[in-house]
């Protein structure tokens, strides 16, 4: 069964260019030209990926992403004509998993989409099928996360962050390290991006949040012995 992509872009030509590239790579595509329409379509069908422009009529991309995150952990890549770091930070805080600045190569966008979907579906060569510590179990094959036997939903970035923390349990990880290893070496973001995602991750882990320790001026550490 083909994976499905929702393209939210108000410029018809740009939307069709993206659609053409994505469909040629084997995906099933649908397009929306505004925020309200995008949310309506999202409620009607389950998508595997959302490509979301920020500057769209009606509800902007930040609002759409925030609304999607209230009900789904679907991967979201935001598209923007502005390269301001503030915009990127706002996108990540709204729940976006990656960012592409216009003008961009459709091939680069497709490469990012493929890489994100591979991580989400657990198709990473050499990755262990299960990571377990302190009552938290991550199945990388199914991309499932369980806390004391109960499944929880994480966004792709929260999932990547949890795996990195658990794989490096006992080690103090600076915010710089987390930014480069979880968000990518080419991401020049703000430390608040890390703090925001840690806060959201802790909220979803419930009582297990205590295992993600904050070390003042040093970073974070996953401590399974608490």
C-alpha cells in the first residue's frame, strides 16, 4: 500500500511541482491551498506525512501544525520563504519535525521526506529492534513506545530524542550535542528547541519523566537508576 502525503501550499504551481516529484517516487498525494482545508482533509483521512507551508490563507502553518499535533504524531516538514531562526524555532515548538527554506530543490525536499519516513517506520539499517530501560520500551521496528506496558504517542522528533537519550543512558549530553545529533549537524537552532522538546517528552512519559535529569549548565542525562 502506498504511503500518503498531504501537501499544504497555496501557490498552485509550487504545489503541483512538489506533487509531481513526490508521486514519481511512489507516494500517493493530496493537496490543500489553505489551513482550514488542510485540517478538514486531515480529519477525513490518515496521512503518513504532511508538507506544510507557513504562509497560507486562513490558519497559518504554525496553527495548522499545532492543531495536527493535538491529535496525531504524523511527521511534518514545514516550508517557508523566510530563513529567520525565530520562524524555525516557532515551527519546532509547534511540533514540526523538519524545515525547508524556499527556494529549495524538490529533490532535497524528497530526500528529507524519505529520511524522515524511514525513521518513523523503523527502517534503519543495523538498529536494534527493542530498546528498554526503566520501564520504557521502544520497538524500533514498529516505531512503538510503551511506558509500563501502555503505548504512548510521540512525534518523530520526540521519538528520536528519546532513543538518543536511552542509547546514551548515564551520559551527560549537552544541548549542543542533542541539537547536532537529533536535529542534524546543519541545524543551527536555539537551545530552547531542545528544552521545549524535553518538556513535551517528559509530559508524555508521565511518572517516568524523572529519569530524564536536567544538569544545570551541562545538559540532560537519562538515568535509569532513579
